[in-house]
C-alpha cells in the first residue's frame, strides 16, 4: 500500500531539491502536483482540499527555517499535515473503570472483523489482559467456528452459543457474555457482530440493539482498506447508524492505493486505532499516525 503515492511524492520533492529559494509560483506548482498524487491515490476530495490548503498556507507563510532548504521545508510541512489527517496523536483504547471493558466490532462482511477479533485478543493477552471473545455474528455460516479456531490459536477464551442449542439471538449472546466475563474474571470482552455485503438496515438495527444491550466502551469499525473510498462511505454510514468510537484499518498489506486509509479519519472524525497487515494473528499493531506518515514519505 502507498507505494505509488510514495513514488510520486519523492519525484515531486526531487524536482525542487536543487532550488535555493521557492517562489509562490513554485509552491503553487508543487501543491498542484501533490494534489494530483493524492487524487490518484484515491484520497477523498474534501481531504485533498484541506490538505493542499494547509500546505500552501504554511509554505507561503512565515514558517521559514534557516536550517532547512526549500525542499526540506516542504517535506516537513507535508509530513506534519499527513500526521494531522491521519489523526495526530496515537489514540489508545479506553478501558472501563470497572471491568469488564466491552469492545464491540462492526463492519461489512469480509472486512476482516473476525480475524481482527482474534488479533486484538492476542494483543490484549500479551499485555496482561484476560480477554473473552464473543461470537455474536450468527449470520455468516461458520463465523462462530472461525472465531473458535482463532481463539484457540490466540490462547484465549471464547463465548459462543452451543451448536444446536437454538440460541439464535446475537443480542442475548452478547448480553450473556458480559455475565460470563464477570463470572470467569475476564477484564475485556470483544464482541464480534454480523456484517453484510453492503449497507443494510437490518444489520444496522441489529448492531444498534447489541450496542444498546452491552453499552460498549469502544465500538470499533473495521474497514477493508483495499476497497478505497467506498469503505469510507460505509464508515460514515456506521458512524451515523450505529455510532462508532474508532476505526481499524484492515488489509493494509494489500496493493491498493491507500486513499481509504488517508481519508477515513478526516471524513468520519473518528480516530484510527489499529492496523491489520495480514492474515496471521501477529499481523496487527496499534496505529501510529507519525509512523504511517514516515512510511508514506519513504
Ligand atoms: P469478517 O467477515 O469481517 O469477519 O471478515 P474475516 O475476518 O472473515 O476476513 C475476511 C478475509 O480477509 C479472510 O480471508 C481473512 O483471512 C482476510 N483478512 C483479514 N484481515 C486481513 C489483513 O489484514 N490482510 C489480509 N491480506 N487479509 C486479511
């Protein structure tokens, strides 16, 4: 991801590297190039506009440093603005004052929710927590089985309806799981919920009901970074329809252009909290805007 954008940006910076001084016309031309590069990377238009406005304002403004040459100054500003659109500070998980902390996962089918549930559980376990994975996705055939396999691999407990028990109500499974966590001393509950292939009122309604029933400390929206701007529109729909407190980018290892990752924070107003970079449980980390910006700038 971001390879094409990184290449484009380094080409742009290369072309101004030798200049001793940048005129306003040079800055405008550079900003135009950066704008095109962002649009080609499929970054949402309002994000591009804000970004370019900031670059122009700051590069033409008084922030002239004697220690940096013009190209270095532009790179510094672009770096800072990239960090800003990615959310600035790293946003940590909100833990409940009184355990268990409840984390609800939402998103479309195939976004990577169930995989993420396993990754998050493993990560929490390595950080001295005792997570309980909850299979409240009763829609997708085998989602329960998949979560059980992931739980075993991560070495964490899972709460799922018994096969053939007739429990088909995800709201009840989610509610009961909180009791189970209290009984067994789990301090974090991760509730995997059902997605659909597209935005669907029934799915939204179910997610709202689960949310109301378990009163989560975090509602994390899992977004497939491979599907570009569509993913960002979906995130907005979930923000408005269910309410989300953070975003997880999945499939950042793919070769998509990266526009979703660069747009989602600005468009939804919600922080990106984690990043998923592969199918294995270890392919997961806290999202750091500054590290991502450095990666993009190469
Ligand atoms: P869900 O329907 O949202 O629960 O999605 P799943 O967790 O079942 O994931 C859908 C597919 O994407 C599976 O084949 C996963 O192995 C794969 N997947 C999930 N996360 C990642 C990731 O970060 N990178 C890659 N390459 N594949 C992923």
